[in-house]
């Protein structure tokens, strides 16, 4: 079993942090810090609870004045690096958490601090309350950051502005009206940094869930700019592709499936025990005289607690099939329990999808 993420905060982490704090924070009491960290609730705390606990505990040994406190937080970064702390790893997100927790009333100091801290660890979560509290100010700031010389700051201008950023505070106005984001994405669409371009793609994918036509228009306009931008555009349209949106399918060259046959579709495990895998196969063949581009997917209709089904689509392949060519497809889908998914025993459905169109369906039983 994989190590729980909360165990990122282990003895080695605290040794590094304590050494850096002793170097930077006047009168830092390492014994008191350790005692406060490992309180009676520590073992029961999950990842984000541990992160917040570290933020609050460290603040107790810092000055009351926010500007002095945040200066020390910034000074911790080179000290952490000196003691071997890696850049851009989640465990150091407690540094920008200082800003989110204590700095929303001092936006000028906080904005300056985020511009520095995000080069070591992303401030995408810390920036969210500022987007809500200072929308006009932050719109201008994000636009400025989108042309910054450092890629981590440019990435923050997109990633922090995502309408549906996972694990982050929601910003409802961005879901309703993403127009403030668009000039930033335009600035970044040909960014030399892959991590920045991927953030742009993720941002557009977020927008597509509420404003699909807007993203389709942008995709049509950007496609063909460069190979890198084309990859960005396709990644941005991944939700629309999984939804089988016909405009997007056409944009990427996926047309009719009338001359593509699916035969021998068979579920090899009609009863699947939770913890095991669904096994299935089928044969795919291009019956036409012309080469055809085919996107092959399958959908699982998962049984929900209320008896309804929720569909999730998984991609198998995307490739061109020459005339009369075929392929045999074998696939396995795990039903091993994970923390983010609950499986309910009962009837489930498997579907085969070609170019966004469901071709065939079969039922299978999930048993406890």
C-alpha cells in the first residue's frame, strides 16, 4: 500500500525545517516547536490539517507584525535550500499558507511575498482569497505576472486563476465569467516553459466545463500556431473530447464511425469482486477504402449510492487505421478500493466508444 501523503511531514522534513528556522528566526525554540507540533491530535490529522498546524505553530514563534513575519518566511527559503530542501514540493506549501492565513489585510506586502515565494513553492492556493477580496487589483496583477521573467511567476498567473483549481478555495465569479482570465492565457499560449503551457491547458479545461463554446472558439483560433500550442489545445479539450463533443471531434479530425466495425465484444469477468479487475476485449476494423482516424475509448457506468449510474470515460488509443486494417483490444479496469472512490455492489455497465460515439454496451455485476 502506498505511503499516506500526510507522512510527507516526517522526521527528515522536521529536521530540515528546524535547522532552517534556528538559522533565520531569532530565539527560535526547537524543543517547544517539536512539542507543539506533535500534540495529542497530530497522528489523527490528515495532510492539509497537518500543513495548517505547521503554519500556526511556526507563527507562534514569529513576531506579531505581519511584515516582519513574512520577511522571515521569505528568508527561510534560502536556508531551507542550504539544508537540502527541494523546490516545488507540496510539503513546503505551509510557506504560502502564512499569506493565506495571516496576510489578506496587507495585500501589497502579500503580493510582493507571493511573487518571491512561488519561485520555491507554488502560491496557487494562497492567492485564492485575494482573487475574491481584491478582484480588480488582482486582475491587473495577474496580467503583469503573465509577462514576468520567471516561469514560476508566469505559471502562477494562470494556475492561481483557474476556475476549478483542485484543493483550492473556490472563486465563483471565475466560473460565471472567465473573461478576466483570457488575456493572461493569450499571453502564455506560446510560453517557452512546458509547465506554464500545461497550466494554460488546465485552465482552459476548467473553463470548458462551464463555457464549452468559448473554449472551442479559442481552440479553433490557436490550433496550428505551433506543435507545442497544438498539444496545449488538445490537452485543454480533453473533457470535451471525453464528452464526445462533435465540434471538438471534428477539429481534431475524428469523423464518422459508420465504416468502423466492433466485433467480438466480450466481458471476460461478468462478475467482478471489489478489489479485482474487470477484463474485456473486442476487435476493431476499418471497413472503408480510405484511412480513418479513430479515437477509441470505453466508459464505465458506476453504480451510485442512490441507485443511479455515473459515467466515466477512459481513453484506449488514438491512431489512423488504413483500409481493411484491424486491431484486437484487451483491457483491464481495476476495482481496487482507493480513498477517492467508493464502489457500490450491483449492476454496472461497460460501453465501447469510437470518436465520441457509444457503439455497444454490456452489463457486469460488481460484488462485495
